[in-house]
C-alpha cells in the first residue's frame, strides 16, 4: 500500500467560483514556495454564493486537496440577506465540506488510487475534517451548504428516510425559486444549498446512495455502487420557528450569446481536444465581456466533469434538451455523463490579461494532474495572447 506523508515544496491557492482577475486566481503559474507567502486582493463583485478554495500546483493538486487543504468562502449580498431563508451562521445555516478518506490499519492516511482510474476513493467520510460527524440544531428549518470536496468521488445526497428538501442554490449562487427534490448528485467541486425541515427531538441521517454515473458496469469501480452515511442531524426537543421558504428567491438572468465564439471541448484519455496540459501553451484567447457557447462532451466510459476558472456559466441544454432543474442555476462545475453533450453559456469577465491564463479542466483531480486541463486568456479587441510565464511569490 502506497502512503504519502510529504507535500510538494510549492503550492498555489485557487478561489473556486470567485470572479477575480487572472493574477489573483492562484493557478499553477503562481507557485508559492515553502515558507513563502502570497497576499491576494480583489473587489468582490458577484451575487451571494457558496464558494471554496484549494491549492492548485501543477501535477500535484490531488495530494493537497485529499489531505484536507480546502476551505469555504461565503458571499452575501443585499438581496440575499433580506430573504426569509435560514442564514444565521452556525444556528440554522451550516457549510459542510464532504471528503472521503482511506486509512491504513495503523490509522495513517492512504493515497492508493482506485482500480477504476478516477483517483483516490475512500471508504470513510469526514465532514469539515471530522470523523463520525453529527450536527445539533435548534430550528425548524436548517440550511446545509453542501460542498463535494472529494478528489474523485461523486455523491448522490439525500436523507435516509427519503424526505423531501428544497434546493435553493448551486455553485454560483441562489436559484430563482426553490426546487423540491429528495436527491442531489454532486461531483467533485460542485456545491448545493439545500433547506430541510425537521421535527423536535428527531434524528435523521444525511446519506449518499449509489450515484448514476452513466457509464454502465464500469461505474462500480468509480464509486457508483457505494452507499455512505455522511452526517447525522440531531434536533433538540424544542425548535425555534422559521418562516416557510418564499416561492421566489432571486432574479437569475439568462445570458445571451453575443460577440463570442462557439467552442468545443472533448474530454478523453486524460486529454482535452486531443491535447494534454502544456504550461507554455495558450489554448485560446477569449474576448473580454463577450458571451460564448461551450459544447462539452465526455468521450470516455469513465466519470469526468468540467470546471472553468474565472467564470460562472449556465447549462443551456443537455443533448439538445432543456437541462434538469438542478442544473438551471449559475454553475462553474458540471458532471459530464459519458457521450452526452452539455451546451454551456459562458459570459467572459472584463478582466483583460493576455499573459496570465485561466484554467479549464476535469475536476476529478487525478485526471487534472495527469493532463486533462487547458488554459485560456482574456483579451481586448485586437489584442493577441501574450507569453505565459511563472509568477513566483516569496
């Protein structure tokens, strides 16, 4: 069994879902050496959302995230704080970073990869770094901000008694209206904000049942047959009342493709469009402020998803059909069922920088480390891509 305890001597910090200038994104071109430091600064200018951050060193991201180097970044705005939804942090509003781990018999963390090639699949779940977690709460409604912080595993979240809950937010913020469901599937990097009602004194288990990964018999080797208990919710004998969720939450504008390109991204064999990641190659330049159409497809029979830095997007169609309700909000990561085309509408940021790229990649992090990643720059009219280089921080 292969057990690693050391981390690389350089790292970087990527803000997952944050709209930042490229020089503040913390990609693999911006390493921070051991003992060094980096101070990021930007103006937060986006709707309320549950975001997160983690290291992003080229070829070694999985090692960092698997060992728990990840955190949550919560954004509120004027509209969200006025809504009658649970939002008292630590009382009725809880971020939950869900990761799976594998331990050796002597209690050490194992980094053995799964047979299916997805990366490391653990048989033990930790939530916010805690083994055998439970959550005590005192209110009739509770908001759980779920983050799949695992490196390879996809979860299909629900409750052991199949009770219904309301999906109120996705990766990039609140949705337009609560979506009632009993399951929500999240691949690595995806987030969901759910609100669930509970009764005084009861206990209920948040559980992941076998996800439908879409790959057939091979899914079993990628966690597609696994059932895992995530967290026990424990209600006190007396619960403070909370108002019912409103029928409408926020206005979610539908972006219209204007002034931008239509691009294709084909994921297969640890490559995107037949190419492995090259730190010195800019794969394309996008026009600042334009809105593009990206058509993304997983050509393999194994799980992949797609994550893009620096942008939020909306899923316009899934194999030319309207997306299901849980994919209709702002996203920055989307699971790709094999041989299904996902059409994304992608508004580009106004941050121009021909020399500092944003990344796009599979967020099953072993795949990213093995080369399933590319990079793009955002330029102004008539501006050409520059020269990509390292920006070392001391």
